[in-house]
């Protein structure tokens, strides 16, 4: 023996992420006929983990043959972080709606105003 201590593995905090994917969408016929709707996109309200404006798809024109947003975004949830605490609170809540994730379909009107359409 050389008298050297065996190397030990350092304990690293567990890091994980919450991933959101948004694929294809079909618009209602009334929205397709609405002349005040041109481009559409989706914003995600992820139980307060991040600003919904940061969780937004690209804009697609409502008449696109394939409304496939191809969106994927991950929000890091590190051990001991604010995000982990928020998740623990909403998942442990007695109120089911506290843990709801909202997908908000939006458009920009001809007057330049954003509005929700779904």
C-alpha cells in the first residue's frame, strides 16, 4: 500500500428538467374564416415556473396546410431551486387547478393587438 486514500465520488445535486412539446394543431372552421385572424401561435403557462412569454411557439399562418409548431422547450428544475419548490407546492395542492398547465392559442389582429382565440 502506498498510503494514498482511494478517490471518492463527489455527491452532485440531481438536476432534471420539465419538457414541453407542442406539435400539430387543427383550427376550428370559425377561426379559419375569421378575417381578423392571420398568424397563430401558442404560449404555455407552466404553473408559474417561467414567464409564459418565454414559452411561445413560432407564428404560423392559419391557412398553412400543416399547422405543426415543432416546439420543444425544457425548463431546468434543479434540486433545491425555486422551480423545484414551485413544483412541490402545486403538485401537493388540494386544488387541482393549481397544477394545471395552460396552452393559450393567440393571434395578432389586423389592428396589431394580440388576442386569445383558444
